[in-house]
């Protein structure tokens, strides 16, 4: 019984500290994620999906025409949101808003890196390894622990920029059996 009361109390207490969401907030949020908003996240995601389709279908010229302005915008958007986050995080009353800017900066950066990856693939198809390597390295530095970062590093290996350590059986330590 006491446990149930504690849970109810914590739920009510956490609700009291949630930021107030009103119609204006929802409209602004909807605008950011509106597919027609050329400076919004969803529009950029849709553009990237179209580019990925073009690259898969070997329509590299068309993809490259679309990818350059998208990459430029995503680089700028990432910088803008990061700058806003760094400014707002210093203001006590702007914590919720700084969290929003941090999240938007991260989403923009993820899209930027995915776009860079597609451009690097185009460069590889054009036998332009030097420009591809620059982009792959940037992705690995930006996202060393993500799937995209691993894929970029694998591409660096495949194009001969780096190589993978080949472990010998005696170098591999068995994992202890947790019981």
C-alpha cells in the first residue's frame, strides 16, 4: 500500500514539474517537424531519403546536385542549434529550451553525417578517394560509437586508407561465464 502511494505521489510530483505545453508550443513543434518546412528536420530527412534512393539507383549526378545544398544547410543548422544550446544552457530559466536546442543540434548532426556518408559513397563511385576519406574520417570523429561511425570506418578500411588488426586465437581472451 505504501509503495503504491509513493508511486502515485512521485507521478503527481513529476507532473507538477513538467513544462507547460500549450497550443502555441504544439504549433511551434509541429512547424519544426512539418515536412513542408524547408528549415525543419522532417524536410531534411525526406530530402536525404530521396538522395539515398538516387545513390542506390546509381543516379549519382542527380544525387550530387541535391546533396550539396542539403549538406551545407545541415552543417549550418547543426552549428546554429549548438550555438543556441550553449547560450541558453547558461540561463537558469531556459533549461527546457536549451534541452530542445541540444536535441535539435544532435538530430541535425546525425542527418549531416548521414548526408556526408552518401556524398562519400558518390565520391568513391567517381574514384575520388581523397574527398571520400575526408568525409568518412569526419563521420568517425563525430560518431565513433554509432553504426554509421562503424560503417564509415569500414569504408576507410575498404578503400585502403587504414586496416583492421587481425587477431590470432591466442590473443583473444575467453569471456568469463557469468553465473
